[in-house]
C-alpha cells in the first residue's frame, strides 16, 4: 500500500477495551465494505503499519507509545487494496479472480 492506493475496509471491529478510547480520541471510524483512499502511510516505528485516509479525519492526539502528537491511524490489516475499477463493482472475489484470469489469458493470446 502507498499514498493514493484505493482500499476497501474488511474489518471495522473495535476491541472492547478500546471502545472508550476510540470514542474520545478517534470518533471518526471506518466502516466495513466502505471504500477509501490512503492519504498517508506510516510504519509507526515498526510496531504496526498504519494509514490515514482521505475520507476520514480525526484530530491529532498525544500518544505516549510514540511520544509524539499524531492523528490516530488505522491498521493496514483492516483494508484490502482495490485492484482496479472492476473490483469496485459488487461482485464476489471468485468472479473477480476469474475475470482477472480471463483478461490475462486474453492479453497473452494477443501478444
């Protein structure tokens, strides 16, 4: 993933012990199946890869774990990259993979 990558949220869950923190410091949360655009990517000093999204913004907060003020990020494992415009349609993963395979075979046969 990188800045500008289109992604779809596959996990919007919140651990029960984090609900209070999330409501206070990160009230704008992602929604499962919603599509987003990465506006910033951060490896969070090797702890967990996180992203900021064009469509979601929260106010910066001081995080003691990193000893700095940052906008809360969303873990990259919450998202799946969207491969192209075909995937934006509401089709199953199996249909999408079949379409990719057929397209690849078509392109190879026309070389």
